[in-house]
C-alpha cells in the first residue's frame, strides 16, 4: 500500500503528476512512501462526483446499501493482518491495538449498515379533517469529512458508515500522516461493489482542502474530528453557507477517584485506557483527581502498572506502547513534564524521551501537580499522567468543570449517591463510572462546550446525515 498511496476520486486511483509529501514511520523515522496532494481540480472533481453519485445512491434501497457496507466490513476483517500492519507502521501504535481497531471499525460499519434500515419517519395526527401528515427522513446530501491521525480506521469508518447508510455520499480527507489505512478501507468498499463517486478520498494541505470543499456548492454537510482551534475555523466556514456540521474536538478528560473507590481496580481500569495509543486519544483519561485518603495508594498502584509497560516499536508483538505519532507529540510531552516539575510536581516514573531514534516516550506519572501546570489545563494527548489531590466532592466537581472542554469524564466510586451526584453535575458528553468504555458503535460519541457538538455513533450519528421533511396531504 505504501508504494501505491493515491487519491481515490470517482472510482479512479490517482497519484501521477501530483505534489507529494513524505510519510514517516514514527518508530524509525524512515520514509514509508509519498502521499499525493489533490489539486484544486481534483477537489472540484471529487465534489461533483459525490453530487452526481448522490442522485442515484439516495434512491438505492437501505437493504442494498447495507449489503455493500457490510460487504466492505467483511473484506476489512478478511484483510485484517495487512491493514493492521500498515496502520501500525504509519501511526506507531502497537500491532495488537491496530488489529483491535480494524475489527472495531468493521463493527461500526456493520452497525450502521443495519441501522440504516431503520431510518424511520413518522405519521402525525392532523388537525385538518381528511389530511395525512407524515415526516420523511431524507439524506442531507454530499458531505465533506475530515479525520485525524490518531485512530485512522475508527474515525473514517464512523464518518463513512453514517453517511453512506443514510444515503449520503462523501468526500473524505483523512490525515496525511496515516493515509494507507483510509485507502485500504476505500479499497474494501470498491471491492464490495460501491458505485463510483459515492466515496472519494483526498489528501493535501488541510486548510486549502477545507476552504475549497466547504465553499463548494455541492457539499451540504461537514464532519470534522480534530483540534478545537481548527474546528472553530471550520464552523465559521460552514456558517457562511449555512451548512450542517458535526464537530468532535479536543478534550481533557477528568478522572475522579473517590475516597470509597477500590483503588487497585481503579488503577488497573484507568491505566488500560490511558495508555491506549500512548494516550493519543481524545477521550483518554487526562487529568487525575484522587481523594487525599486514597491518594498515596492509588499513585503507588498506578505507577507500578505504568512502569511495567513495554515501550517498543509497534510491530513487536510484545509492545504495550509504541512510538508517538510524530515529533510534535514528543516535544509536547517533554514540555509538559518540564513545566510541571518546575512548579513542584514529582516524577513517579518516566519523564524523559527514550533513545534518539523514533518518537518514543515512556509512561510518565506526575504527582502533586498544581493547578498552574499546563498539564492540568491543556490537552496532553500523550502518555503523561498528572495527578492531584482533592478533599471534597464539591471542590473536585468544580475543578473538573473549570475548563472549556467537555468530551469525556471518568469516576470511580462504590457509592451510588456519589455516582449520582457526579452524573448529574459533570459537564461532559460521555461519562464512564467505574470503567472507561464510553464508546461503542451503538452509543453516541460527542462532546459539549468547546469539545464540539453533534454526535457520531448510535442513532444520533445516523440522524446527523438525515433531514426531516414534512408532507401534509389532503385527499380531494
């Protein structure tokens, strides 16, 4: 796949005569391949292809759409090893995680394929005698979607599955840092019989692609997964054309460990999710608040778990944590640690880059991190864990809600009263209590405040691509 990185437009694979950029292996810093950039003409062609295909795809039966989407999912499972291998090489994550992600992405497609059969409207009793009032659910139209690099199979499949199951068509721009995974998904759809133009894949300078696609007359909806700053910019562009938009933006998920929590279970539970993809997950547990009575015990257990993890190249089957995705993340981790320790935090384990080749950073636990440390206020997106003590539930909830983010949050407690209090007061789109599994294909994924709006996943993710039409008919 790395020798054949291409654009996929109107059923055609295109790479010749395009400007390219290097695709870097985060574990070795070697060049894996060349990613072609779409020209302005390519983007215009992709949008027009999506529009033309929409005129027929929207009328394809939900049953037939489901057959094709599930067919692509089946091909992804059949090609699991090859897709996961490329995913690991381009993203740096452990091969075990890559396999899990590809299987999960296929599950997302299967779920949307089935749920697309249930895009029900409704009949409304009329006040006018003899009139029939029905609400139809219709696909919104051709869509433009933008996916981040951190989960290069899951995020594209959330966008592809929702759009195609609803009857929409799509121009997708995956990350240039993880192109092969998205192209493998597109190939699975092509081989499953997806008509040309229904799914198009483009790469290039993000700002240039987003500004052109969002301004294109054919596009009727935008979906973006990425940083809050970029999301705000795209929202402004979409507002100029009154486009529907789904934004899944940054987070800084608080973790509250109450005084009555089972500390050992909590440490194991939250560590499993924290270090997935080396912490480069938007819903990753990110700032830890531990009650003073159990603080020392939690820090000890969590540090033991963290220090025992194997940091190795992702293609090693024994790897627990692979390379960070790029040098930007490596520099950011070093800056978070330096800032926290300069303000009084203690390094319990980790803290320094590993080696001089590849972007490896160990699990790093920081205790007694003050409010003024950047790790407590800025999204970390890496394997650094800032831990702070608290003594009252009111106080910790206030701190958890203090930031402008509200994507995910987690809490550990054996008290139903405490769980209910946290559930009702934490400002977040997703909350896990005594576990961290807050996203499955059938559940909504989205945030509040500056973490975005709208949802992907669940029936909410399908509704995002549907628009209601009222038909009120009087029989003559």
